[in-house]
C-alpha cells in the first residue's frame, strides 16, 4: 500500500492557494520518484524569528506546509536564528536591524507555539540554521560566495532600486540570500515554500543546490495577503492584521471590516475554499446576486472556526450583533478592581486594551475610548473610585472597572 495519495490528488491539493510553482513538471517528477521509492519528499519552510506574532497572512504558507504533511511528506520548519543576525533585506529600502541569536531563539519559540495551531507539530521537524552556518569557516564562506555573481545579486528588485537611488547596500546583505540558499543545500530539500516576496531567495537556494551537485528544489510561492484595509500587506505595524491567536470576537470583528473587494481573496487564501464554491462567490459578487455583508459574516465564521471552533464562531457572531447592532455590552467581560485613582492610559495598558502608553494615547485622541458610553478625549483622564463603570476601547474591547 502506497504512503501517498495518487499524483493527481496530490497535485490538486498542492496547486490550491498558491501563486507559482517553479517548475511545475519537476514537482510532478519528484512526486513520481517519491511514489516509486516510497520515500517522503523534504519540504522546507524558513521562518523569520524577527517577527514572532503570527497572523492569517502568515498562515497562508503555513497551511501549504500542512498540506504536504497531510499528503505524507516530511515538513521542515527552519528557524532562521543565524540569518536573523544578518537581517533579511527583502522589501527594504534600507539596511534592516539585526537580531542577536538569543533574541531570535526566544522569538522562535513563540513562532513555533503559534504555528502549531496550523501544523501537525508531532510530525513536524524543526531545525535551526545556526547548526550548519555557525560551523562554516571563512574559507567555506569564500567558497560559497564564489558560486554566485554580483550581477545576479543586483538583479534583485530591492537591491536594484537602492543601487539606482544611491541608498547604501552593505556587503553583509548579499550574504542573506546565500545563507538562506545554503540552508537548502544542508537540508537537501526537495521543495521550498515562501511568500511571493521571497522568490529571489528561494531561487538562490535552487541555484546553489545545482552548484553543489544536489537535485534542485522546486519553488512554490504563496500570495501575500493584504490586511483589513485592503491596501497594505497584512502587518501588525499597520494595525491591519487578524492574529491567529486573537479571540473569536476579535477575529470576527476584524474580518467584517475588510473591503468588499477582498472577500473572494480571503475565501481563497485564508480559508482555502474549494474552487467550485469560490467561483460561485466570485460570480455572485460580480453579478450582484450575492450580499457582501452576508458573505463577510460567513467568512468571519469560517476563519474563527479554523483557529477556534464552529461553536466559538457562532458565539462571536452573536456577540457582535448584540454589541454593534443591538448596542449592548457583552455579558462576559473582564473585570478590573481599582484600588485608588488611576490614569486611564495605565488601566488600558495593564488590561491589554492597548499595547503601550503611546498606543493608548493615540486611541484616546482618535475618539476610540468610551467610559459608560461617553467618549474620552483627554489623554490625562483619571479613573476614580466612584462606582462601577464599563470601559470600551475600539469596537471589541470591554472592561468592567470596579470600585473598592
């Protein structure tokens, strides 16, 4: 009995929710070899530990790695603890700050914990690239750099832009794609996954494998998901993200805020909806027979169900309706005991209604903070112990402030 489904079944799953396979015929060939030898393919996904907080944009490529796990292949999550010390220049118009290897490893633990929501952690192989990159001596580095040209390196879009505009490019930045590519040599990976912004780096790995006499890996890229604003790439820095560890209420509310034109893309890449159902949604939106509001509510339930469960999804929908349509306060909200007068900003940060004092001030200034339904615009506002109150921040965060 074969370890794997049929080649056609595997390709059907592999080709869903992706941007590109380079080259597609080699992917089929590798699957045929795996079938013949009954040996799983090695599927590599490198993670950047400089960004430990994962959102559903990261989950697009993580879910593709999970697909390979479900097909019976060996998934490897590569922690770039060594390359984080270099700093990935991808998409940067200036040199990226470098991390210490200790910081990278701390972040990696958070990354792994969150990624386990999507991946089968029991079958996942986790490796750090410091294991082999630390072992290279200077002679090894010279040998590695001799296998790639400056001309090829400068073809990279972000390097080209910086070179033409006179923005400095440090020599160590050329080492990042080489180091990432050498990871593929060390692991002898058959397939490497990454976002479309990683295409250059992934191809370097393929080229280096050829130079080292290894059967070159197939490249599979997945799209970058725009955030809830529908414009910028999903990112915590843009505050347009939906975190995979967010509460059901937060996921549901944030999903409903996406522009109508992003509905089908979210169904395709955040939910991985079947092609037939996806086409039905696209056609409905195009000819006006589908209600965008209803579709977004379904999308929000689907996404909550992925990271929590269906019960939580319907509960989040009911909570949303009660708060935003019926204008009620949720029944089950956190409580905070005031022991004395306290700055509103401090209360917000203490109770994770804002990530920092700066964010708390910004939320107050933009009118996103209410106390018992009254908008608070004074960043120096003091909460006093003169009765219980309900503090609301944004659309979905509530806190019952109790007096002593």
